C-alpha cells in the first residue's frame, strides 16, 4: 500500500537508479549500535589498509576518510552525541571492516538510586 494519491505513481521507476547508487564505490554499509556503555560503528572498507584510513573528531562530529592512490575515495561525517568520551575512541580495521568504539562518559551512564 502506498500513501500517495497519484494513480500515475510508479514505485519501480527509480529502482535502477537507487540500485546503481548502492553499487557505487562511494557507498559503504554502515552499522551503528548502542550497547549501553559504548556505541559501536562498523563501516565496510574492503581493500583499504590501516594507513589509508584517517579518523578525526571535531566540534561534535566524527569524520572518516579513506584514500587510495592519493585520492579520497570514501568520506563520511557522523554527529557524535554529547555523552561520548571523545578521548577514549578506538578504531580497528580487520578483514575490510572498520570498527570504531565510542565509550560513553561516566557521568552519562544510567545509575539506579535506591530509595531509603
């Protein structure tokens, strides 16, 4: 069911354009998880070496840049929540998957308070 009141609407019209974008080299699958104490970001970067990838935080943003042959072939910027301890962010690149671990600040972790 489509929520468009247009009998001429064709949901498959842009299918191949959208599918082509998915196959484009600039598109990378990205997964972001909140595990309670940390956020984990995984980005598909097949064919890249550790030296090809640069990660930086600046003014509430995290930017990932990957370069091959002196050309930027992937760049993405994510907003970082205020509860992230930016000084404790770690990154690893294994089997074409870049994994970032963004620990939460101690103060922002939920705490149970016992009523007396």
